[in-house]
């Protein structure tokens, strides 16, 4: 699979920082990407000495005295699953500050966001760069239907059959709840978090109501919000914040939530293959979340550049991308013939959009009027990637 964009992003970060963190969900391809980078970067790398897998007990023993183990190393040093040993960050700070070791670079891999690995952003402030490693996206696969149904996790997307893919996702969810969450020091019963995750699947594409979910789960709304923080921090869920315009209208203030991987969403919904998905009540919401995630990735947009917008009982915009002084709007419709709506005109007027694209399946591209265009997701991928 072509992951050139990620390899280039690592190169850019390593030019300015001695430590670069590859952060993304477990099994998203971080280790494979690090090995690919080591083979092509031109920095000396000894796979026997300079690679540490912190899930391997033997590798952990090597780091019982981290300064002695890491201090003499030269070239590229890779430390995998860094969230298991956050106590290594002070050592990395000392090593990164050595003036006599400009030829030593550290690539650290983690399955939690920088918010959950707080020591990384605090101890290594000013010394570390970050690259988010997502599962496969449309810019890498070039194929929509399979990616939508199975999601982008490599072993799910590349499975030999739909049933094998679904089984892999079921195993992934179980392992995530029973092993990955406890490994972060988070003490929540796996069954409780699974119930929350299942409930959240039915809120996919909707505003998050902590009180409502907490009441259904039998916990406080603050606890429900904490559970959401965990799933967001482990890259399972995207929390899309609302944009506020200076209007005398009652604008939506609660964030929307989307599953970042459509395959995991479908597994939790019991719609693990296309025939099950096309008759599921969440079909439209599933397409919206999938297409939204692909547009954000293809645009290389940051969290600070993407929002949704809405006015209660009047209209909304699924995605607002603000970049380089331009305001680009996106709606996502699972239809082959979208039309103009009052909500679109309201968004154009209130938000002063430069363009509004209605993203649907396929390869279509045509205008509905001067600023509103129909854009097939396949065509969008070609345009944005190119």
C-alpha cells in the first residue's frame, strides 16, 4: 500500500526534531511504516540493536536501565508502544539535548493521543514532532466500497473474505477493551465501556448528549464524557466541534461524534457486510461519517480547521473547512442525484462560504449553481490527492 504521504511527513518532522512520535490506533500500520521509513530514510538503522518493542518482555528488560541502553546508540532508534513506558520520556529529553549526538534520532510509536500520553507533550516540549498514522484511507486504496464496508485497518481491509474481515474486527474490539485500555492505566470494566461504545454507535453523526447517554448507562454525565474522552484519545471516535458565527440565531453548541473507522462502526451495529449495511437504518449516517473522514484526511486538515455548523430547527452544514482565508462547506448525501435545499442556501448566506460541495458516492462532478457543486467521493479523492 502506498503510504508516501506519511513517509514524507516523518521526514519533515525529523529534519526539525530529534524525537518524532507516530501516534495512531493499534494495528493501523505504525510498525510497518516505521520499518519502511528505516529502509528508505538514509539514516543508519540496526534492527537488532536500535528497535525496541515494549510489548516484548525481552525488549522491556533491555530498558531496565534506559540511559545505559539508549545512550550509546547512533542513527535511527525506534521505540514501539511507548504508552506502556511513559517513564522513558525524561530519558529521551536528556538524550535529545545532547549536542554531540546530532546523528541520533528517535522514532517513538504510540497507540494513544498526545492528550493521553501527557508526558510526551510536557517533558519533551519543543523537542518532539507528531505524525498521526491513520488506518488506510481512500487516497491510499483508491477503492471506495470495500474501504467503506470493512474500514481501513490493514488486516480488516486486506482479509480474504467478508467473514474473515468481520471476525478480525470482532477480535479487535475485544482486545481493545480487555487489554489496550487497561494498558493505559484506565480502570473501567470492559463490559461497561463496551456498552457505552455500542450506545455511541447509534449516536454516530449526531450531537453528543452526555446526560442522555449517562442516564441510559446508569452513570453521571461527567462519567459519560470521560468515556468519550477515552475513545477520542485512542483514535476510535472523532469529536467534531461546532462553529459559531455572529448571528442572532440559536446555534448548535454541542459537539458531534463520528466513528473514525467505518468498519468498527459497522461491526458494532451488526452490519458487517454490504447487504446488511444497505438495509440498515444508519446507512445514511454511516456514509456521512465515512465520507467526512476521507475529506478531512485527503485535505490534510487539522482539528483546528474543521467544524460543523447548525441552527436549531433551521439547517446545518456537515463539515466546514477553514483554511488559508477560505471557507469550504461540505454536505454528505448517500444518493446519486442530490439537489439544492433551503439549508444549503442558509449556510452559504450565514457562513459566507466560498464553495459548498455535496459529496455523494461515485465520480460525478457538476454545478447546481455558482457556489454549490455535486462532487462524487471518488472524484474528490482524485482532486485532493492530486
